[in-house]
């Protein structure tokens, strides 16, 4: 059993990524690693977010769309505990080499992951 190969085999293929054009290392990591992981983990990420707002008795259904989107952005950016859980769910699906790449440019990688998670949760609502 090979954990890295098993994890990578679970990831969906994302057709819209144009791998033929030149990308910097961060964009390549985002498109090859982060996007497929977030697509695979989408239901889990949304469930974690929904659990978070349920515990705080927030009714997003009563909010206007713009207010709801702003709330999602703010809570994920400001609540360190929630943000760290969402990043941990993402890191847990990375191979050991990918985790090494993540830590080589941690601030940029975290920023990209959070931005993409926010967009994914907003799109799923």
C-alpha cells in the first residue's frame, strides 16, 4: 500500500486546467494539487462550515445574497479555528512531497487554499 499514490488516485480530474501554458510554481501547485483536493473534499468542507454556523445559530437563509457571501468570507478569514480546520482537511489529502511543497511557500499556499475554499463554499450555497 502506498499512501501517496492512493491519495492521488482519489482526486478528480479537472478538465478546465490548461497545463500547456507556463505557470509559476505556486500556480502549478494550486492547479495540480489544491484544486483537485478541494473538489474531492467539497462536501466535507461545506459540512464543516455548516456545522460551524449551526453552532453559532446563524441563519444564512435569511440573509441577502451579498450579505451571506460577505459573512462567509469574513468568518473564514477571521475565525482561526475554523480556518485551520479547513486547511487541515486539505493538507490531510496531500502526499508527503506535496506537504513539503506547501511548507516551502506556506503563506502563499494558505492564502490560495483559503480563497478557493471561500469561493467553493459560496458557490455551493
